[in-house]
C-alpha cells in the first residue's frame, strides 16, 4: 500500500468517525413575506433563509436550516463532500494499480 493510499484511508476513517455527514448543498434564498406592511414589500431587503437541498430518487428534497444550526449543517455538508473527494482519489489509485496489473 502506497503512502498516499494510507493517508487517504486514514482521512476517510476520521471522517466516518466524525459526528456527521449529510449529502446535499446549502442554498440561500431571498424572498418577500406575506405581511403587507413589511419592509420587504416596500422595496427593502428581502428575508433570507437557508435550505439544505438534495435530490432523492429524481425528486428535490429541501429542508429549512435555522440560523443556530447553520454552522453544523455547513460542517456536515463539507465533510460529505470531502468524503466523496477522498473516495474518488482512492478509486483512481486503485484504477491505476489495475491498469498496471499491480494488486
């Protein structure tokens, strides 16, 4: 096993042992509310809301993320994306081994 493969496996193990992973992307949305006297209706700044968005069986799945959970949600999304990158790199190493007929 190469040094890089050991590094990848170690980081994968750490990520899998972490407190959370979530597949999806965070989407910041801006919209006007339904209150006729709100500043957002008068041309002021619109209200912002953060959503976790992911596709599941061809359908869009969305979840509102309250402000207090934003740091945790961002950490989990980032961890999942890093996990995918590591798996891709590990797969490429194994692909190359098979190409070279070295297992």
